[in-house]
């Protein structure tokens, strides 16, 4: 099969022929139809996740596929099922790490990978969905949409009429704005350093767009919401951005960190005594919005089927597997919404 392989840190991915191995207990062979791209994979490519010792390896953690074969003990999915491929743990067996064959030697890989024509996946990283569920939606539900909605549902307990600012309006950020609008947040402020994100953000129901330029965007926030924001969600992981954002929380404000700072970086919280204002402010790092894939994904699919979830403005670009490096180059620019990779047809 054809697969995108990370062979060297900070180098382009290689499109290689990779062999499959026999399924172990709890493993599932999936024909991959589509994959999303995430900033987390840029951290993999940069070696920020301590993954250099495991090279070469496959990449991708959010996708859509069709189950081809199940290994011993698998009961949660069956051959022919359409599935969301996700990194959060759902129902089923936690399998051993999969193995593949590259250049005649065995290599190990993550318990879900999506940037290949076929993938060996741990059963608990798969959730079945109705056959008519669009591939792009499945890829979104593998990470960006479920992370965004999970943050709003499980971690900030967003209330009707609370104010929300989203910093960084890429794939996760646009889903956060969309979800906040569905929860009747008011106002919803989109913040990005790219003017091209204005139209995208307003299309998914942001009330205002603030162009981040130096520290001036903090003054814009103060003018828009003088009392401070109830929820600020940062997708950039930039320490300077987090420092500034922490100064614009309301007396019950919650600052949620989605984007990860580079290794070794520190975050400064000026005037830290203000954290004790009101009922006490909160700063929290999220892990996928505490999403429970087996419970949450079917609900979100139902929302889409019922016409209450519109993803047309979220997915901005589609590439093929052979164009994977071009797709990552675009992701690095910050110009895109969610980028998807068309792997193969059903």
C-alpha cells in the first residue's frame, strides 16, 4: 500500500510502499478514505513529541474509512462498517501497537494512523457511523470538531449569552466558533493574525473579527467586551498570546489552552492576583475536549443529518495523498481552515 512516512525530523514526508502485517488481538484493518490534517502533526514532524526515536513511522490521527477485516477479540466493529478514526479512546479493546513492513524490516506505528491507503487500528480508536455520513464530516469528527464541541460541552459548560473569544481561526478555531454560535454565545469574537480568516470566521457566525497585530488586539477586546470575556480559547499555543489573553477574562472567566507551546517554553501570567477575582478564574489545558467518541460522535452525526450542523465553511482545501507535503506547507502558512486529504474512493 501507499503511505506517507516520516523518515527524518523536519523533513518532507516520503510517499512509500509499506506492507501490512497480520492482525493482533483487538486490531482492525481499515481502508482509509479521507484524513484531516492537524497542527499536532506539525509537532510530530518537528520532533516536539519525542518521536524521533521511533522513526520511520506513519502519521495522521483523524479520518474516515471502511472496515476490511477484524482481528481476534474485536466485537465493536465489523467488516463493511463505515468508521470515524480518532485518537481519543472509545469502546473496544486497546490493542498492541501495530506493525508495518518498510524496506523489508518491521516498523511500529501509532494505534491509529490515517495518511495511508490502509491502516491497522486499535479497536477503541474506531466509532461506526451511518453509511451516508460524509467523509469530510467523519474526518472532522476524528479530531477538530469533537475537540471543539467537547471543550464547549464538557470543559467550559458554556451558558446561553456568555461571551467567547477564539484565538486562531484554523480548523479547530472555526469549529469552536460554529459550536459557540450553536450554544447561543454572545458575543463571539474571532482573533487571528491573518486577514483572510475574517470572512471564514464571520461565515460560521462570529460576531466580530479582531486582527491580531502586536499587542494592539488586547485593546480591541477591551473595547468590544469591557467587562472581560467569560471564555477565551487559544488554539495557537503562543506564550505571548496566552500572556495577553489571561488579562482579558471576566470575573468568572475560563482560559482554555488547545494549542501546545513549544517544548521548554514558559507562560507568564501578569498580575496573577486577578485570578482570584469573582468566583475565581480558570486556566486549563485541554486533551481533546475530554471527548468520549462512542457517545459524542453519534450525536454530532445526528446533528448533521438533521440539518443543524453546517460544515461547508470549515473544510477549506482538499489534497491527494501524493500532495501531502504541499498540504502541510499550506497548513504552516495559517491560510487554511481545515485541510483534508482524499486517500482513495470507496
